[in-house]
C-alpha cells in the first residue's frame, strides 16, 4: 500500500479521467459499492486464488475464549472482508438493485481493491481496478462492446496498437475432455496450462506429470502441442480458430467467437495491424485466466510495448444467480490501471494553465487572494508561494507538481500587471 506525492496523484487522476470519459462515451454508467462485503460472499468458491488473499475483518465483541475456539476457522472469527475485486460486489449490487436498473445494464466501477499479496514490482496490496461490465445480454454484442470500448480507451491514453487475446472456457473444457483429462483434475490442469508462455511445452508437460494428471491425457496434450504446423498467416476467423484447436470443436463455440470478431472488425476496421484482416483479436487456445467464475469467452489486453497483459476479463453467467436465485448473463472487462499508469510518462492536463504566483513578503494578503481569484475565474489553477532566496528550487518544485507558468507579484500589482512566464 503506497503513498502518492502530489505530482503522482495528479497523473493518476488524469489517467482515471481519460478512462472514465471513454467508458461513458460508450454508454456505461458509473456506480459505487462498499469496500466491505460479507465474508461468505467473498469466500463462495468463485474467486479462485484471490479468496486466499482476502483481508478478513474480525467480528466485533469476540472475547479471548471465542478467538481461541475459532483459531482454526476463519469463518468463525470474521463476518466481513475487504473486496479483492470489483466483480463479486457488482453481482451483489445487481441482485440488490435489479428493480431500479435497465434490462441490459452497463456499469463502470473505478475503485481500490485489496489483496494480501507478497509485495513486489507491479503487485500491490491496495490497487485500483477500472471495470466495465454488461449484465443482461447473453449475445456476443456484449463482448464486442467491451472489447471496442477497452481498445478505444487504450488509444485515448496514447497506447495505440493494442490487441485482444481471446478464448472461450467452453473450448477449454471441450479440449480437456477430448484429450482425456478427468473432471476432478481440470482446475489443476488449467493452472498448469496457463503457464505455457513461461514454462514452454516441456515445462508444462513436466508439471502435469508432477501433478499426477492422467498419463494418457498428458501424452495426448503433448502430441497436440508438438503437432506439425504450417507457417501460413491466418487472420482472426473460423480458419484460425479451428486450426488452433483439436479437430471436432463444437460449431456453436466457433460461431460465437467468429461473430464477436466480425462485430469488432466492423467498429475498428483500420486498427490491430498485428492481428491481421483489420480485426484486433488473436485467438489463443491456451488462454485460461484464473478466476473460477468464468463460463464463456475470456480475453486479455495486449500491447506491443510490453510482454504482459494490460487488462482482461470474461463472461461469468453463473455468478449473479447465486445471489438472485435465477441466472442472469454477465460479462466484464478490467483495464490494468496500475500497469498502464506506469507506462504513461505524461498525460495532458485539461486545465488551460497552472500558475504559481511568487510574491514578496510585504504584499498584502487581500491583494494576493484577489489576484488568485481573478486567475482562477479565468480557468487557471493557481498556487501562492512566498519568494525564497533559492527561487530556482522553488520553481523546479512547482514544475514537478504540474505547474506550467509563474509570475512575480509586488505590492499594489493588478491582474493586468502580471507577466506570465513559462516554467520550462
């Protein structure tokens, strides 16, 4: 968990403002949920490994004897916890407020979440997520809207050229079934397959063997990984998808993925050069994503400047039904705010100017406040600073805080007397 100095905080807020504006332009509406959720909801078996990283809140009024009695049972000691993502709270929010929401609800959530991570570069215990979700639409239109909005937002931040890696959990389940993996070993097998980019085929096969996965299935999976493949270019579409999967993949899954691509391509016909055919999508049969609540399409946001994802999401049709008692289709996408803000050296400020008024000690307070008010009324951001012996250091600090101009002020000065000079 980190402190942010004024310049860093200002930069973060400007990035958030761009993301919020783009999301709203695509028809999404912002909501807010509490930072605390019920313990049972956060530990319902749908959050994957993140449930193990949740910060739990001790029940009020427990005495020493009750704490000792529940030492081995977190559920006996806690009734609340800090949210570890924004999707579980959204599902609860929708179930609670459904009667006041449209049939198809498009939400924005931009807020901090907490996980008991081991702190390291790029991993924090408190971090901001920027989510958009569509609830109530079971068609591929929802996925297409999310993908287009996310790529548009990336462009607005100056990170053009992004692509989306896409897969479908139904395709993964079908592939594991076809290869012969037993149903009770699927979750562990998926965890290992998700490491293919890091471990390579040899490492994945070795880890599957170490897990004790079905031998014949591991052999079939290894043969599939090492099958002869031609190098011809295949743009995103039915041919690429079928070529990337074992023979016999259900037509419905392929048709759904193709339809999403056609919709995205129609909205962004000239982008995604790396994806080919004008469609910024790349089918990845080994994309897994770790959340246990995904039921259909899953995707990750890639950019050529980095070798890690800048966001991701997927369809989670089964989650809201746990709270509502009936199934409601839902799909979401989260931009990795912390990763993106670290990539952006500067984001333009919408303010017309940011001015430091450097005044002498003898300038009356009333004059200073009046000058400041006049500049603020013109749309400027203004800071008052009393002149110091080291004026250069004062101005350098102001520039670091995002100020772009300065003026010196003597007693009796009027607005017309101020000569604004650039700080750089």
